[in-house]
């Protein structure tokens, strides 16, 4: 029988979990959700400048996969953070992160937050056909409000809880494989 994986199965380190309802000023909680959504937008648009701006200068991002022991990647301080975006863009021609549940507990200028995300990663499978690697991701965050009033990540623990791969159809990879442009696809009736 296979291993049952819960949202937190002990693979990632213990982290202050957001239990119960969100706590804190509504404006702060909305700003923290915006921070989580901006992270997704920065990754998907490959905007390294935006990405780095979401973190404190001494921030750390730790990455775990539920089916592996220990940390699979670590990015420390502002100088290493662009490497995370570069690693994703080097492996996946496109990504799309859909941010779901978000809860936060705010105390003054500090917060812990938890976000669930369904992340899609477009790539070519072993047979060369376009594939969508879908991951359920749990983010556990420690955030601080800066002197400019903006919330930033001090630490982000990224746990890929599980994944599955599916054929991707009507993607940029299909067009690339066929050697056609988007304009040619529209003229041929294959566009949006």
C-alpha cells in the first residue's frame, strides 16, 4: 500500500502553522495575500526584479518535496533569489500558479502565513509531447513589515505536497513543434 501524504506529513521541518482563523487587521491580511499572489505573478512572468522585491535582504527560501527526505533546494539572501526564478524558467517554458487558501496571523509588524497553491508547469515529456506537471504546493511564511510599510517574506518554506503529469494541448509548445506563429494559427482557425 502506498504512503498516505497529508498536507504536512513531517517531511518539511516543523513550522509555525496558522491554526484556526486568520488573526490581525484586515488590511494587513489583504496585503499578505497580495504578497503571496505577487510571488506567483513574479514567478510566472519571470520578473526577477519583482520577485526579489518581495523578500527582505536576508531572506531564505527552502524547498521540500513530500516524497524526498530533507531540503531539495535553498536560496538565501537577495543575491541568490533570482536563481529560483531562473531554475524554473530553465526547466519549464511556462508556469501558472493559482493561489488558493491563504491564512495569516499578524502581530504588530510580524506575521506567519500559510498558502495553498495549484501550480502548473508546462514542459516536454520524455516523448517530446507537451506535458503539464501539476503540483499542490503549501507555502509556510514568516513575514515582516518594512519601514516603508510593505510586507515582505523573511522566510518561505515551499513544500510540493504531491504532483501529477497530464498531456497539455493547445499550448505554445504545440505551436513551436508545428513551426507556426500565433498569427498563422489564428488565420487557420486554430487560435483562441
